[in-house]
C-alpha cells in the first residue's frame, strides 16, 4: 500500500495511515476529533510506533522512516506529519515552498536529519507539502537503514512547556542575548541531491474531512485482575505490586524483526530519580584559583533536600560530561532546571535530556534565583 505523508500544522500528533506498518504498540490510546463539533469523536485510537518505506529518487535506495508516538488509523490511505513533533526530535522541517520563500531567505522545502545526514525533498499537492512513501517489506525492515522522524518518548502536545520555551526565547531575543538565526543551510551533499533530484509521482487521494486533529491522551493501565491471572497470585498481592512499580515505556512488539528483544530506551538503563526530589537544579561556578588538575570551574547539581554533587571542569563545554557522569553515578532526574546558557539550551546536553526523557526547564533571563 502506498500513499502520501502530508505535512499538516493543525495536527498535534503524527497520524500513521495504510502506508505504514506497526512496529510496536504502547499502552496509550487517544480520542481523535476534527475541527468541527458536528463530526463524531473517534474513541480509543491506539498510539504506536510505525514504519514506512521511502525510496530515494536520486540514489534509488529504500529507507525506513520510523514514526514514534503516532496515532494509527489504518483505514486512511495517507499519513499526516506533525512538523513540530519532528522538530522536537531535532529534525529541521522547512515547509515553506521554494517559490514562495523570500529571495534573501530561500527555503530548501525539505525535511533534514543532521544526525543521519539525510534529506527528504518535499513536493506540493495544491498548497499541501508531502512526500511519497509505501508499506515496507519484511526484508526492507530488516536490511534497510532506519531514520527516526519522531522518537518513542511520550509526546504530549498540550504541555505548557512548549509555550514557556517560546516565551523564554522571545525574551532572549529582545534582550540581545541571542541573535535571530538565519535559514538552516544543509550540507553540500544534500544540496546537490535536492537540486538534481526530480520526483515524478502520482498524487494519491487526499484524506477526507478528518484532516485537522486534536487528541486527548488516555492510558490502558494493567489491572490487578489481569496481573493476578498472568502471575498466578492473589488480588491483594497484585494491587500491592501495581502500587510499588511503574509501567513506564512499556513495549509490545508486533512485527517479529529480531530474535533478541533489546532495550532501546536509554532511560531504563539507570536509576530513576522520581517524585518531587527528583527535580535537579544545575549551574556553573567559576573560580580565580585553579585546582591541582587545572580546573577553574565546576558544574553543580542540587535538589530541594540539599543533596549536592560537584564536578570540576576545565571548560564550559564539559557540561555534557558532567551530566553523563551524574546519570551513571546517581541516576536520571525527571527534570533539570538551569539558566539560559547556550550549552544547556541548544548544545549536546539538550540531546542528552531528550535521549533520557528529562524535562528541561530554564529560568527567565537575569533571574538566577528562580526555581
């Protein structure tokens, strides 16, 4: 089955259609509604990790595009892509058509992954940007390169965290702490692929009026009765077990692709610092006198119980190493609060927080006393 993957800014979560196959199912469901209240709300639509095959028009190579935390609607011919969900995963999405972009700020009209050095040119169906994919075969799933468009970490499009981050960035612009960024310029290799590639494809039938979607997340918890049946234990013991354990990042593989089931969630490999005291605060401290190994600065991690961990550093770029050491030695905080230093907001530390599912929050500019 083939179809389009259409970019839709009104979709708050990616929607996988018939051109995708399910890799994993989660314990989450959503209620899907369109923009009009006259239409029926679809109940308990599963949230899954899906894959679709993309054929590079220049190289003739098939790639597997992975959509994590996607809504699965197999009765739809096409899929819908939430641009901001991809951007939150570190991809660059330029959805402005090239002929409509300003001359001084040209658009590549593509989706680019810097980690994989991979570029997907976009086409237009009317005013809708899209790229063409198809259902992958079992052989392609096992042998082709995988490109993750949206990861499997929990995605909640209604968090106020997105609005707070946007307001903080606007404050930094107004105060001159950061400069307005120019257009993203992809590498020479991808520019050549973009310039010399020509796509000749027939446009599949567009989605019907279920085109603008909002979601409300609900969770299918494991019930005590089910646990008691599977483990052959009493109901009281099953209830106590559920109270003392978590069901974070439950994975259920649908497609049999490998013999050994490997743990891919990095946040499951180390201790979890949950609850109120699992929120850490970090800052960089400087000293005029160096240590014996020449360090003139240190990264400090504390919580609300006066727990303190200090790591000496020789340069500010070592904050990534300190965060990695903290995760290995102490555990993974559920949230990390810092100031607006670029090393923490836009550097490799930001990628570490995304990999370990750590919520990053920042103080307002010139307000170091904020919690």
